[in-house]
């Protein structure tokens, strides 16, 4: 009996606890990311942002969440009910399961698998499904158009993202995320070595998460918010949470691949006093700030411009960089 | 296996690199200019590749860890296929310019297809075989549909694609069965494992796989019972594309079939012979009888192809060195004849529109005696009338069959040739004894005249100087069948 | 061991059930979604035997890219599938026959090859001490380099073919020319004129 407990049940309990320990702070982070977004944009536009719920509007996200929880969920009559309800769940779950392989610090990771990068890539490539299913199941033109736009966009930018990641993999010589961070302790941050790729990666993750200035799937002006027009209350909240959780996930990926994960910027006294996970969160926050900054300052792209940027600029650039990287690695005999 | 040996595959590497380079060049040139420049460049590239093949020499050599083999047999087929392909590319641009579908991608696709053909005859493993077949046929589908505003051409392209994909599926299924039962992909290991006295017999499943492989080859070669796509594709696709499809790829596919049947499965000739005999019989009979009622010249050529593939399979059924030699000679002569005929068909333009009905040829001897002469020679040769090249082609194949004890098959072959002669001769009769129809436009297309004249001269004068082709084919056949 | 066995049966069962639903589902979009589910569980099976790289690639390539395009096409079809399915049953005998033949052949394949029963005798997904990616790369870039390269050429031809058949340069479409936009200077297009009140230009 004890054997079964220690062999099977106990690991499951540990796993569940670890999962909860990741998911709950994550949801809180999502809630306060919306607050931060509103505050930062307000500051950039010389406004105050939310101020009334709680001190400095600090309870605003909680209030918003509660409101969404208690509203009635409306399912359109002609909608395909099963898929309609499934779609937001998929979006939300996919945004959560990616965190399983993210190392917050040295050894601080739920599942340290060998193909971590591919796992993340697979998870992010599945993100399309939630949106496409939502668009189709809503049985509405706007929603469907938004879904089509978003899937074309995500598939396009995934390609350049994949190629950029290959550069990092070649330099680090591993598909394991923790190994990639450790390699950066040796080589220096890859944001320096692969600076152009880092820039392209930042733009690509914005496009991949359908955020401004690439938020054509939910373009209010032409699509009345696109794929989630028909969604209300909790189902909408799941989309919303999924989108923001995805932003944080993508920022975490950028941090691990390019900004040295949990590593301090310099291996010297004042920096090493701060523990790794804190550095990790600071870096994620910095990337998130870029997201919000872009949203506040840039106008929306036109669709053909978006596609041109992905296929005609990023794709050839990242391909050329792969050739360059591999050539340098081979000829200078640096390949790991 | 150690290291990458590329040496024997230099012609293929050259062709690939140049084709890729041309693709880049074509994309940056202005559209019309690119289409004009690309054809002569592609022809030169094909001929240079043929020279490179000859430079590699006839010795047997392997490359890429044994997946690629180059030997005298491959060299023979490669050179002939490249020259014929160059001819087919050469005749294309006039037609495309007239039909306003000139695209620079066409010659480049032809280059890639030629690359696939070279890889087909050099394939030395089941996977290399499959890859090469895909590479040679994918450009052909695109070429068939390249006139995309025409409903018939698109239909032809789609039909070709769907049925070709089915054929690839058959090939792949056969290959996987063979692999599953024998546990190896390589041809030489297959041959070693099951050849010689006391070796293990071929498992039943591998035999089934072999049948699937043969079915795939038959599909690519338009042999009965997998011929149904041929007439529609020939009729619907643009004429220059048909000229390409009908000649060089058939050489490559026959080469592949010969290699697969003789090298890895050479010890099982008795098993596969029955299938080949059936295919040969069906193709010869259908090719002879179904062509009789045709009124469209391209459709007629489709049935002609089916029939000729049947004759080639007679030589294949013999399973001997003479049989292989016969097949090689047959296919080389067939390819030249077909190319010449299509060059003539490309000259059939009346008041700015291309015509392809047989009746349009009426009285050609009076309006254009030279073209009539060339076409008549080609038709006589296709029918197998002595002393033209087509006669010798049939002769070698039938002789090989008789030697191998397949007398009855040779007799059926002769009988169907007699039936087939009827429709070829009908064309000659139309040209020489019927009231002239309106004359064709005077085309200023020296390349068409060159190809038509060269192939007509080849079939007419083959008798005088047959040794180079025959001895080359014999040497090639020796490589494959040994002694 | 029992846990792995349980996971195996779960994944295998869902794979088969989803595959059945692919052909049984009335709604074609549901069929594609079940296909995706089947892909997913097959990837799970691959990971279970230790072929993690192939499993992930299955998801990235098939689920992330190929099935999305399937879904695209199927969603935009406006076909009455109930009508399409009429007379479906008349093909059943032929289909059943083909299926039976394939089944017999598969059994024959398995019959001649000895299936190892102990775990030690099973072929390994990767040699000891080498990651999946490395093991695969070593094979792909040495023994199978030729085929790998040939596959690349086939894909290149597919791209060229697709572009050849679909790209149209419509003369009336106005395309963005970024170089021209950047090259434009104010003095090329702007003209500053003094306009006196009530006189017009």
C-alpha cells in the first residue's frame, strides 16, 4: 500500500501542487498585465488610467474578472455548440500548458524535457485552432473572416520564428531550454550574437499573438473584433486570458532564447545577489513592456503589408542568417 | 558508410545547381525577357549535362552511400534522354508565344524533370527510386496545366496529377512491402540476399510488392491496364508539353523498370515475366485497335505510345541481354520518332490557330512537300516498315522474344503491328492522295524544322550507320544482365 | 511499468476511436477535428516509446500546419455532404475487399518477421547516450543525405509549380512599391505657392 502511495500517488500530488503553483500566479500575472497595460498606455497618452476601484485602481482587474464571471453566457442559435464552447477552452489550455517546460531558474522547471523548444513551438502552432474553431463555430461572417486572417497570419509568422529559433539551437547545440540558458552563461546572451534575429523575433511574437500593430484578426474598424464577436462573459474571458497568457509565454520564450533566462546581466557582485527567478521575471516584464509600448505608439498594419513583412522580409532575412551562422560555426570550428 | 562520394553524380549536381541558379535569374529578369532567354539556355544546359555524363565514363561507380549508381547502362539512357529532352524544350517556345502563355518557369521545370529522369536511371535503392520518380513527374504535372486559362489543359493537368499520384502511391506501397519483407532498401543487397544457388526464396509479400512496383512503372509508361489517363492528357495538354512527356520520361521509366527487374529481382525473372507479358499483350492490342477510330492527331499519338510501350515490354519480357538491348534500342528510336512527329504537329497552324485533327493534313504533299515527306517517313517508321529505324527497333525486340522462347508473343506483336500500320498509313494516304485542305501558315521556326528534319533523317538513314546505337545499347545491356 | 501501460492503452484507444470518428462524423469539420485528435494521440504514442523528436515534429508539421490547411478548405466548402454521401454504401463491398487485402498483407508482413516480445529486444528509438535529434541527424546527413537532398528538390519544384500555376500579375491591381515610396521626396510632388486672398490658384 505504502509502495503504491510513494510510487504513484505522491508524485501525482507533487505534480499537481507544482502545476497549481505555476497556474495561480500566472493568472494573477495576466490580470495585472491588463492593469499594467492600461496604466502604461494611459501614461504615454497623458491620461491617468483606472483610478477608482481600489487605491490607484489596483483592484480594477479583479472587478473586471468578477463582472465577466457573473454575466450570462450567450450561445448564438445557429452556432455549432460543441465547437463553440470548445474553442475558448483550447485557447486557454494551450496558453497554460506551454509553461510546463519553462525554466524559471536553474533546475526550477516542471518538465525538463530534451525537446523543450520543439514542445513550445508545437504548442504555439496549435494556438491557431482555438481561433479558427471559434470563427467557424460562431456562424458569423465577421468572426469567420477574423479567423481566416488570424490563421494565415500565425502560420506565416511561425515559419520565420522557427527559422530564428534554429539559429539559437545551432549556437547552443541543444533543444533543451535549460541547456540553452546554460550555454548563454558561456557564450554571452544570444541577443548580442543574433541581434537582428532578436529584433525579428520580437516583431514575430507580436504578430504570432495577434497583438497590435498586427491585430488584424480583431480589427475593430473592419471586423468588429473578429473571431470573438459572438462570445460573451466566461467564454470571452477565456479568450482574453489566453491571449494575455500567450503574451507572457512568448516573452518568456524570448527571454530564454535571447536574454539569458535566469542569468544576471553580468557575473559580478551586485547582480549576483539577486536570485535567478527574479532576473527571469524582470526580463519577461521588460519584453512585455515592448508589447505595450508597440501597442501605444504604432498604427495598425494593412493586411498585405503584414504578409509582405512576414514572407518577403523576415523569411529571407532569417534564412540568410542561418546560412551565416552555420558558416561561421563550421569555419571557425565553433560548432558545439 | 563513410564520407560523401559525389563524383559519379557530377552531371546531376551540375544540372541541379544550374536549374536553381536559373530560377533565381528568371525571377529578377523582366517577365518577357526571361521567357525568351531561358529556352536556349536550358537546351544548352541539357546538352552540357549530356557531355558531362559521357565524361564521367561508363565504369560502375556509386555515390551518396550507395543510393546512387552510375554505370554504362545509366550513361546510355541518360545521354539519350537528355538529348531528346533538349529537343522537346527547343520546340516549345514558338507555340507558347503564339498562345500567350510563355513563362520562364517552363524550361526550368523541364530541367528539374530531366534531373529526376537522371536520378531515376541511377537509382540504386527503393527510396531513391521513389524520390526520383516524384521529382521527374511533379514538374510534368505542372507543365501539363501551365496553360491555366484553358479548361482542357487544366483538366488534363489535374487528371495527370491525380492518376500520377495514385501511381506514386502504388510504387511506394510496393517499395514498402519489399522493404518490409526483405528488410533492406538497397538494390545490391536485395540482389545478394536472394540470388545464387541455395539462397532464400523471395517471400510472397515481397513478390506482391514487386507486382505493385511493376504496376507503378506501367502507370508512368502508359501501359495497359494503367493507360486510361494517356489519351485525355495528350489531347488536353499543350502540344509542346506532350512532346516532352511522350519522349524523354518514357526512356527514364523504362530504364528504371529494367534496372529494378534485372538487378535486385533478376533471379526471379520467371515470377515477373508473366506480369510483363500480360502488360505487353494488352498494350499492343489496345494500342493497335483503339487508335483506328481516332480523328485527333494527338489522341492518336497517345494510343501509338501505348502500343509502342507494349512492344518495348516484349523485349523486357525476354529477360535476357538481347532483350534489354532490344528495349534500349527500341525506346531510343521511339523517342526520336515521337519527338519528330510532335515537331510536325507543332507546325500545323492555320490562320493563326493551331489545329490537330488528322483531316487537317489532307493533301499536305502539295502545299508543303517537305513537311509531308518528313511526316510520312516518321509515320512509316512508327508503323515499322523496312528499311526505316522503326522496323529495326521492332526486329530486335521480337528477335529477343523468340530467343527467349516467347514465340507466340512475338507473333502477336507482328500481327498488332500490321493492324497498327493501318492508321499510320492512313495519314500518309491523306497527305499524298487526298484533295488539299487550306495550306498551313508559313512559320518562321527554324528550330521546328531542324528537329523534324533531324528525326526524319535519323529514321531514314539509320540503316546506313546503325552500329553506334546498337553497340552502345549492347554495352549498356551487358552491364545490367552481366553475361 | 503499469502506468506506462495504462497511458499506452489510453492513447491507443483514443487514436483508434478518433480515426473511426474521422470517417463516421457527419460534419466534415468535425471529421478534421477528430483527425487532429488522432494525430495528437499518435504523437503521444511516439513520445511514449522514446521517439520524442518525431512525436513533436508530428504535432508541429501535421497538426500545426497541414491540418490547419485541411480545416481551412473544409470550412470554406459549401457542399451538401448528406447528398454526397448518398450511394456511399454501394462502394462498401469494393472498399471492404481492398481493406481486407491490405489487412492480409500486413498480417503476412508481421508473420514473416519475428516480433520481439521482451523490451530488451525491441529496436530502440535512439542509441544509448545520444539524444533523439542527434541520432536522427547523424543518419539523415550521412547515409540518407542523397534522399534528404532529393526531398528538398522535390519540395522546391512543388513551390515553383504552385507559384507558376497561381501567380498572376494583374495589370490593374495596384501593388505597393516600397522602394518607390521611400524614394519619393517632397520636392517631387509638393509645390509651394503663395496664394493671395480671394484670387485662387
